[in-house]
C-alpha cells in the first residue's frame, strides 16, 4: 500500500465551485504539507501542519484552507475555485530531520 | 523566507555526456539540502540529501552533489547520463522543517 495517498487523482471543476483534496498517510509522520506545482515555478508551499493542533500558512495560502482531521489526514479546500488554481497539487509528510515524502499528486483543472 | 535558484531551466544532453545542474539558496544559517527527481507523470522522489558532514553527497542512480557553504550552492552532478535520466530535477532547502523548492530543471537526454 502507498505510504501517502491523495484523492482524487484528477478533478475537473468549474469556477466558483468548492473543492476538497484529501491526503492520508500511513508513515506515522507528524508533519504534513500541501504544495502546488506549476510549470516553471517549481513547488510552492500552500499550508503546513506540524501536528494536529498546528496549522500554518505557506507562501501562497490565499484562496485555500486546510483541515488536519487527524495525525494521518490533511485536507486542502478551495472555497471558490478560480482558473488560476489549475495546477498539480502534492501532499507531503515528514518527521523531524526527515526529507518530505510526496504523494502521487492531484491534477486539478478549473474551467 | 528562503529562496532557491536553479539557473538552468532546460538542459539537453546526449547519452554519456556529463551533467551539472546548479542550485543556489539564500539562507545563511544551518540548512538541509535536497535534490528530487520527477519522472514524467510521476511524483517527486528523493535523489540525495545533505544534513551535515562530508559536503560531497552520493545519491541513487549515480548522482552526487557538492555542498559549498561559501557559495551557498548545492550543485547536482552525474558523470555520464542515460536516456532514462530524462526528468525534471528540483533542488530544495529546508530550515526548521519548512521546505523551499527551486523552479526545476528539465533534463532531456537524447539517445
């Protein structure tokens, strides 16, 4: 079984819709992250969480929110999707001094 | 905040050529350094990492990187590339467990 799973893997939606991307992990890591990847821009940090009660904004949090439902689950929401949120979204987990382990990604298209 | 610069956006090489991809970062304190690879359609995978000790780090698939503190650099090298190395390569820096990624370098290896 995969250590980090993301659902859905692909999603096409319309402008203004609310979207939730889910991430779950079996690695037992405390720290979880959401990144978006855009061509030529690399990965940019949206939100991160160091434990269940800790949520922090990253570089580009506007238009996004997150929920850390449990140590193993970290969801990303787009309250009202817009076309420039079309991107590849990655969830990652890590533990102290560990490199982040990435999920398979969710490709989101906002029309 | 950290910034990570990858100056080569797209590199084209023939098989057996040597590879060097540049990475520079902005933070002057203690950092951990990483190189990730993303094969087409896949998620990021760790190639190598530097936390401390020998500044010449060896990774998987024949890759190595050298940390030069005075130059704030962590360049990736491979003596002889193969067609299967065609992928996008990302340099990343972390401090306090926040990870910052460069914009990526696409490597295209011609058979």
